[in-house]
C-alpha cells in the first residue's frame, strides 16, 4: 500500500509539472534580436525575440505578443509567431503615429515582461500620438463647453418663456377684472335709470300768449255779435209794428 501510494503521488506531481510550466518553471526572460536604432511611425518592423526560462533555457510558450499602450490609452497588439530555434518568435510591429508608448511582451503562462517606454518618431507630415491625444482632448473639451452653453441657453429660453406666460396671465387677469368692474357699473346705471321718476322738461313750449288785449278780443267780438243780433231783432219788430 505504501509503495502504491508513493507511485501515485509521483505520477500526480509529474502531471502537474507538465500541465503548469509557470508553476514548475518559475519565471522567464525575453531578449530581442538586433533592434533598430529608431522606430518611425507608419513603417512596419519585424522584431525577433527569444523567451528563456530562468533567463537561460529557451522555451516555447503557448501564446506571446507585444503590447504597446499609447499616451491616449490606445492599445496596440502585435502577435508573435514561432520561427527558427526553440523559444524564438517574430512579431510584425507597426505604430500608426509617433509618440511615447509603454510596452511589454506576454510570455505564455509566465508573467509578462515589462519593456518600459519607447519613443516612436513621427513620419514626415504626420502628427504624434501625443499631439493627437491632446487634439482629441481639446475637441472633447470644446464639445463639453458647447453642451454646457446649449444647456444654459435652453434654461434661459425656458425662463423667458415662463416669464412671458406669467405676464400674459397677469394681463389677462387684469383685463377680466376691468371687464367685471365695467359690467357692474353698467348694471348699476341700468338699475338707477329704471327706479328714477319721470321729470318734466325744464321749460315747456309756450302755447298761449300772456298779452291781455289778445285775450279780450274773443269776448269783444262775441259782445259785438250779440249787440248786432239784438239790434237786428229790434229793427225787425219795429218794422212789423209800423206795417200793422
């Protein structure tokens, strides 16, 4: 039983060592082949490098790539392909813009190796990634300022519309109140006109004359007519008597 248990333990340790080289191997180091003196944007470079376990023994890893991060936060990935001797890889590296980048090499199950910073020269007629980032930041700031201005203008327009609506409502209320007062006054005047007595005009047209001569003429005419009739009757009687 002891011998069987020992065999199984050794077998399990062997499987673990084969499955997890990172745990069994510890650490690895990447060294580049001949590096160009200066990298320029817009140009592709084939960078060769070798991964060595413990910095000595070349070793093949599952996946490796070169990662470069620009000042703007943009990340560039350049996969490495195995070529040549054991542990040797080549990656096609291309920087679209100049500037300062931080870069590293991933080493399969081993920890990535930090390569520090690298400066890429901008090709003639092109801007650096740093300038592009600054330009993008300026554009973003302008967009934010424009949004703030638009918000302020919209708030001012809303306040102005609210003030105009309030003034219109006030004018409407004043007009309604004025109309109500006028209506009450008209009703009061009508009520006063219906209850007031009818008064005669201050001066009536004169239909009769106050002259005494004109007033006596009818009586004189009547008296003269009566006297004439009496005289006529007397003469007729005297004439009849004489004839008899």
